[in-house]
C-alpha cells in the first residue's frame, strides 16, 4: 500500500472511532498540522476547516503557515480575490468570509465577553491581509469592535448586534 493510501485509511479509521465514541483526537493545545480531526469546531473562528475534506487547523497556525491568504474569488467577479484557507490535506481553497459569518450569526448570542474578544481578535487576524473590499471591511470592523470592548465604549451585546448587522 502506498503511503498516501495508508494515511487515508488511518484517517478514515480515526474519523470512524471519533464518531463511534464521540471523542476528538486533535488537541487544541498541540500542533494541528497532522491530525486535526476536530468535529465540534463549528462554534468558533479559532479553528478553521476545509469545505471538502475533514482537515482542520487553528486559525493562528493557518495564518502562521501562510495557509490563510487571499486567492482568486470562487463566486465573485473574475479577477477579484477573497480570503481563503488553503487545505494541506486536499489542496482545496475554502472561502473564509462565509465561514466567519456563519459562526457569528449562530453563536454570538452565547458568547461571554472573553469569548467575544477572543473571536474578534481571531477574525481581525484572519482578515488582516485581505485585498478585497469585504475582507478589509471585516478586518476593520473586528478591530474597531475589539478596541471599543476593551475601552468599554460598547457592551458585549451591542458589539454582537453590531457584528450581526455588519453581516446582514
Ligand atoms: Zn495549530
Ligand atoms: Zn481539504
């Protein structure tokens, strides 16, 4: 069996065991470059995943490894770019704006102040290198909300509403 074939089989087995026992083999504190089959990461922007395969990595690691970067827009006008996660598993580029939007639309109401600040910081970092208008706006918005929260110029619930309005 080829190395890739074997890796694929092991990965399938790991996924099967995770589903069976409802556990996660990836560890948030550890290097996520090889095994990051975290299944419950859809309520945070600190883990980003591939739309096609089951590879996930910390947003911070993705940024550090230059896997989160602008790429040719998949749906937008030709020649435009958008922030994407470039998967080390399958090479697919997953669009980040929609991912972050979904997380915020679904989860902000449950976030305490510390979580909200952590998520905003993450969004700010993911979109820092944006070349497109939407991505740049989101970077600025997250940055602005974060500093307003830190100086107590807005309440957490106002910040959440403001983010939801931004995405609508
Ligand atoms: Zn990592
Ligand atoms: Zn992938």
